[in-house]
């Protein structure tokens, strides 16, 4: 894989570069394809299986069917990223949120219905067992156990939906990274130029789900863990890299915050470090199911 590189000013501790979000030469698609091969966020199951709520009878069947649909939509996000199709990606995310919302309501309504049925059954049991106080206590314990199981099932299903939503967010974040200059603009030199010598190279041998972290204090900002190889006698390395896709059609900006390092630390050869790439996932975080038409006017 080509090293990701960016030309910088030797006298600046942080450097900003503005570049077009898309390119018209014949290499962009190939570089996105190469970068996509590093996507290890999840392994998709057989996507040829059809899913249809009408074929399901029980809550569990409908829920499993919905999870299959969510997974299929995540795979469509990967395909839209591969094709560089921003509109298809937006439409898929809208559909994902609609299905996710539907499933959340399904789980909540199923729990409410089960609780109502349980309350009615408890009332009928109390009426039948009123003269037998001891048996009534045992029956109450039984109903309490059933209620606890209902609540646990609800919580487990909601946890699965939360996990599925998080995977979708990570796929969208990775899509934005794939479409950034870090992925496909290999002509730029990503390093601080000191005496004409490159300082190092940014790289990754695979992006797993654990490499993506949502920075809750920053709203829609994410952190992606990558690697930096500092070249021999390098004097700087990036503390973090910030990708900003811009608003209202603005150009992408890449901000690199450099920190000094002791050349003696890499006197004997190349040394690898962890480096943090930060970006804002504005598309997914600002998505609203009831305003799908607005997304065709937004930048990704």
C-alpha cells in the first residue's frame, strides 16, 4: 500500500491543506479499492438471503429478520463506498435509520404487550388463590421471575440494536476516510520536510471495529487508530491528524498537529508509533428520518 503523504512547512507545528474532495484522473477508484481491502470492521454473512417481516410470526423471528436487514444495509454502505456513490450511501443510511427505528418500536411494543398480559394473568391468579395465602406468595414470586425475564429479553434486544447502530456509524466513518486524501492522494507527501528529508509515513494493516472510538465529549467526532513509521533521525511525528470535510460544499481540510521527538529515539532505524486520526461524521449524526430530502444537499 502506498504511504499516505502530505507536504508541510518545516517551520509550522500544524499545517492545513485544502484539496478537492474528488478527482478526475483514473487512479482514484483503484486507491479506494485498495484502502477498502483494509476494512475489517465486520464479516458479513450471506447477503443473498431475502428478509421479509411478513414471513415472520414471532417477535424473535421478526427481530432476527430485522437484524439481517440491518446487516445487508451495512454491506450496501460498503458497496456504495467502493463505487464512490455518495447519493447511494446517503439513501442507504436513511433506510437504515428507518428500519432501526421500526425495530426499536417493535421491541418496546412487544414488551408493553407482554407486561399487560402478565398483569392480567397475575390478577386472575390472585383471584383464584386468595384463600390460599401461602400458595399466593409462591405464585407472586413466579410472576416476578417472569417479569424479570421479559425485562432482560427487552434489554438484550435493545443492546443488539445499539451494537448494530454503532457498526453502521463505523462503516460511515470508514467511508469518509476512504474518500479522503489520506486514502487516495498518494502524490502528496505526508511528512514534515526538514532538510528535504521525509519524517515518516502513515499506514494501517487493517481497520477493526475496536480501532474506531466515538468521542462523546465532541459530539459527532470520531477517533481512528492508525500507525506511523518514523524514519531514521526524524525530529517530528504527528500527535493527531484532523480531517474536516467542510460545510456547504467547502473543500476538505487536513490538519496535522506535529510534536517534537528525539532523533536519538530513531537513530538506529525506523520506529513505529500509534497515531490518532480524527474526523467528524456529520452525515450520520445529523440524519433525520423525516427529512430525508435534505441529505442530498449536504456534504459528506
